[in-house]
C-alpha cells in the first residue's frame, strides 16, 4: 500500500515538473513541489523539507512544518551525517541517535535522503520527520530515493 502511494507521488511530481519546464527549472521549484505532494499525501509526515548544500554546511531550503534548524554542519545530526556519508539514514527514535539536533521536540523518528545533481554532486538532503516512533522503513527509503532521483535527471 505504501509502495503504491509513493508511486502515485512520484508520478504526480514527475508530471508537474515535466509540464512546468523540467530541467529548465531551478532546484527550489522541484523541492517545493516534492514537499507539497509528500506532506499532503502522508499524514504522519510531521516535517518535510530540504537542506541545501551551501559551502561547508547545510542550509534550510523549502519545507512544510514547524520552524526547522537554519543550518547544520556536515557530520552533525541525522541530516549532516546523511550528507557526509552520502547515504540514506533511517532513525526509528531520534533520541537514540548520537548527535541528534533537537530542532523540534515533537519529532520522534526521521528519514534523511541525500540529493544528487546529474553530475553526482551532493546538492542537499530531503529530511522527513514524524511525530511517531518508528514511522519509516526501507519502503519509505525506496520511495523517497526514487523521488529525489528526479534531481539527477538531465
């Protein structure tokens, strides 16, 4: 069921992106579209947003939810660790994650997916938080990785 929901989201995002200009658009437009589709499709997504690579740190980009951290160092917290390691990280309980940054105390679990440009350069991370413990699994990982792969298309 979750796989089908992610596929619907992917198809919607890809169609909107393609119809509105695709690769001629900047990354912010695609980030905003992804946030909107995901946040409205999955009610347990408490915070959905992007952190963009800006020099030697991540800086908050488009998001839907409560106020997030504005900047995160590489290697710090879930987002910084996913960026530094260039891999998706699923955290069932954020309080058990070493170096977790508590931007919002209502966040209980999290998934962070790195975002790559067509040339393989890291452009940011997609960060999704839930107010439920253990809200994310490998099915979420596959669905979200497919969606952010749109950034890698030329």
